[in-house]
C-alpha cells in the first residue's frame, strides 16, 4: 500500500490470495501507518469488485464483505479504470523497484546458503529496507517520504484499535531441530524464519548474508 502524497509505503508478503489474508494485510498497513487513508485505489480484483459499472457509470457492484470492511474503517474504495495502467502507476513502480533492489539482491546473497526464501523471511527483512527507502529523496516529489509522511499522517482517519490484525511478530526461540526458527528483530518488527533442513548456517552467517541487502 502506497500513500499518494508522501509515497510512504507498506509491503507485506503472503503465500495465498485468500480474502481473509487480503483484509489482514490492510489491517497491518493501517497499523503501520497509524491511521487509515480516506480513499484507497484498487485494481479490478474480485476481492474488491464483483462487476464494474454494474449500476451505471462509476456505480460498481462491490464485494459485500469488502464493502462492509471499508465501512467499518471509514475509507472509500475507488477503482482503477480498466486497461489504464497509469492509474495505478505508483504501486506498480514500487513493486518493480522492490523486486530489483530488495528481492533479487536478497536471493543472490542467499543462493549458496541453506536458508529458504519464504514469506516469513521476506517479511522479517522488508521493513529494514523500507526504512532506507523512506529516508531517500523520491524522484517525483523531490523530498523524503518519511518527512512528507509526518504531514500526511495527520489527515489519516483514526485507527480502530480494537480490530487487531493477525500478528506479524511471532517470536520463536532458536533451537536445533530440523525445522529451525531464527528469531530476528529490528526496532519495530520481529519475525521467525523457517529453515527446512539441518542448518549449516549460524545466526552470524545469516546476519552477514542479509546485512548487506540494501535498496
């Protein structure tokens, strides 16, 4: 999810396209931003819209479960125009940038290790990468997303504190069994990482491999 004014971004990796996961990613994004955007632009996916222009021009038939969710949090969902890729350019550019500057370097550095790239591993590292990105001058705005976000956060809708997302921060102790868990942390985020074979990589090797993965 990318905020339009500041370009402040939230990224969450999942291994499925279930509706519940889609909603949970929203909740995590809102918690990350500390508020809810007033309007959110979507591609024409079934989790959001059932039929485009079903009741006339720009009068869409939304997924009822999603519409209930949007009403609960108070934001207005808007749809990209079909076959108009430029209307969702902010998100697509960030995805492309993330692949080239986060995922591919990470994959290359882990190539000869016993670590498996899965959603838990990716989610444990993405926030550190985002922190770097948010402190760089954006090519379009000519300002740092983190600085603009201070202004944008003030106009976000208040977050419903009682509606908690499924935790992203499952802290597990490091042990010696075959299905190992590595407990990692930074200032805000803690995630466990699965290693699906007997470990040849120690915690020190893991830190050395991932510590050089920058945007």
